[in-house]
C-alpha cells in the first residue's frame, strides 16, 4: 500500500534536516519510491505567533511502501522528529522537521492522534504542490477530488525551471557558459539555492538557427550532464534534471545520467520520442510548436482564439498519448510562447492560463526574454529579466505549475516576497470569517 508523507522544515539547516529525515525513514523500513521537488512557502502562523517564528518552510512529499500499521508509522515519525531536534514547543513555532502522513492508500485512519488522509491537506498549497508533481490523480479531497482538481481552487506553488543553454547562438544567452569555471559556479549556485528544475538545451530554436544533428547535440550536452550528475550523486533532495531536445536518440542517451524530465519542443509528435517517453518513467513536457527551429512565416491562425486552439491540440494529443500507453500523470503542457504565435496571441495565452490548465495537464510557461516583448520594451533580450519577472508574478497568480526562466534566482526571491504578502492577505480573510 502506497504511503504519501509530507515533510517540512523551517529551523536550522532546512534541506539537510529533510535529507536526514528521508534517510531515517528508510532505515525504519520505508521503501522510497518517489521524491517531489522542494517548494518554499511562508510559515503558517496564528495571529498570536511570535514575530521571530516568521521563517519560510522548505517542503516536499515522498511516496513509498512500508510494513507498518498507521499507529506504528506515527510512532516512527515522532521518533525521527525528536532525533532531529524537534521538541515540544508552542503550536506554530519553528520546527527543524515536521513529518505528516498525507495519504495511506486503502488504509484510512481516524483517531485522536492521527487522521489519514490528513485533515487539512486539501486546503494547503505547500502540501498539494509536492503531491501534484508525484501523483496528480491521487484522490485526497473530502469528496474524492484529485490533487490536480484541488489545485484549481488552491493555486499551486510554482516550480522554477532554470534555462541552461549550452549553445553559441541562442537568442539571449548564447555562449554565456563557454567558460567551464563560470558554468561550474552557476550549477553550484542553482543547487545550493534549491532551484527545482535545471533545463539543459544544446540546440538553438531561434529564427534561422542552424539545426544540429544528434551527434553535434550530444557532444555539447554530455559534458554538462556529467558535471550535473557528479554534483547530484548520492543526494535524495536535488533539482530535477531536464533535457530540452527534439531528438529521440539524444533523449535516450541522456537517460543514463538520471534525467528526470523530457522537454520536447516537437510536442511529442515523433513516434520514437513517444516510445522513449513511455519507457523512461520521466516527467514529459510537450510543447506546441508549428516549426522548429522557429520560422516567423509559419504562425497560428488568427481567426480563432489562440487559447482554444492550444486546448484543442492538447486534448487531441492526450487521446493519442493514452492510446500509445503513456501515463498522462507524467505529461505537462507547454503552449509554446513565441513559437508560431503573434505578440497578441502570446499575451492572450499568458492571461488565460487557468483555461489552458482545464485540459487536465499541468502547465509550463516559457516566456522569458522572448521577442513578443519587443512591442512593450526596446531593451535587447538579455536585458528583459525585469519584464519577465513582472509577467511571472502574474503567472503565479493564475496558478501556473512550472515557470521556465533565464534568471531563476531573481524570480525565486521575488516570488517568496510576493507569497508572504498574499499569505498574509489570505490569513486576514480567514480571520474576518471568524
């Protein structure tokens, strides 16, 4: 029976505490299956909380199996919390570790000390978001709603995807990582600051870009994949590693380096790519595109809403993928901002993310520094991070699941500040209800 646990920490070395808790769970007989990305969120506090308690949490979810009974599992979790330094403090006070049983498939429990499914899980974004990226169709709501369905009302915390182009000719960052020491320092910083996804690409998709064959692409990718794999070896808590490519052969080779995500700019239209995705067990991003590399002469028709066209495309694709045996829980939709869409269509898509998400798939938006912004700013692409950031916060408001950007550390800092204000506003609304 699959067990889903939520882990959180906002005191001490948060990531190390989470890592130690996972190891302790394994030593107690928990056979780990999957680990979600980390998400950071404001502390959940009462109106009487001490100001010093206002420390953000790192949160994640894990799934696995164990030969435990629920009360036995609770005792093990409490022992691990104590071993990692948690003491009996006031409610809402900072915690070096918090372990909650969120869902225990086929083993519901209600007692004074333990309720499974967790009574408040369906109301909290820091619980739903990690679960969303483990098992979107997991029924956890009071009325049997799936995690994905619940995130229509409780907007998820975005995962930040760092664009890492190892190309000499990308439109805004070509050649930026040609020096090995610069790339090494940047990778270390992304990992240290808990970026959730590193998206590695070796072929430029800008207009008039020269297509790469598989051998050329792999020659660029493999050394960087090796660097990242070395840094992540032996760690439970680590960013997802994504490869951005339209070549099935490249994706197949990348699997040996522990890739977590396939990011296909070809929209998973190639049967060989579908086979790689099916057999990989990875998360899979399918991007809507009319032509790769980009051809400005090929664009989405303007007679119909861009949003309705992308939604229809996604629904048709989902039927095809399901027939091919792909697990739709692993699929993620990217509407392909800037790929065959006018600037007006790009803004339409960016402002209708909730409708795009109605297709039933998690949503990834990649708008960073793109040319559709040229009508609103004269700045060159590499100077558009503030414009990108402004749009990103609007995407957070709409509940976009994954936001792909060139400056993820800037975005993570801004989002956390934004989240503290929106959390405080929500807290005020809750107080007024009482």
